[in-house]
């Protein structure tokens, strides 16, 4: 997959081929149909549905990043990966900080 990406030698930007775009599109459609079917036909209990849809969402995220945003661990695309890791850290700080504040506020509220 990562070997099929084309690189601009001056900027290091990655470009996909038709094969990678079609493969990513088909995988995205399949994952979406699976998630829709699991929820629509209520295959699992609610907790099982939450877990299965979360797992499918992570797989979908991976497919989107690899096939459409061309993130890889190639030496030419190293800055893309570093930028992505920085973005993930910022999002985690925001989400965890928000949850922390919300739970603290909830525990400090007066019960009437």
C-alpha cells in the first residue's frame, strides 16, 4: 500500500494511484455497510453494538488515513506522520481535559 504512493521530490508530498483510491473507497463502503447492518438489524446487545461500531470506526479511520491522506512510515512521509501524531496528542488533551472538567463539576454540584 505505502509502496504504491508517488512522491513529489521537492516537497515530499504523497500522491495516490487510481488503485489506492478505488481500494480505499471500496473498503470504506464495506465498513460503512457493516456498521449500518449491525445497528439496523440489532445483531448485538447495546454494549456490543457500541464496542463493534467503535472498532469499525477505528478501522475506518485507518483506511481513510492510509488510502486518502497517504500517511505512512516511509522516510519521505515522516513529517506527515509527525504532524498526525501531534494532532492526535492535541485532540487527546482536549477530550481528556473536557471529560475531567465535566466530571469534576458534576461531583461538586450541590444536591437539592
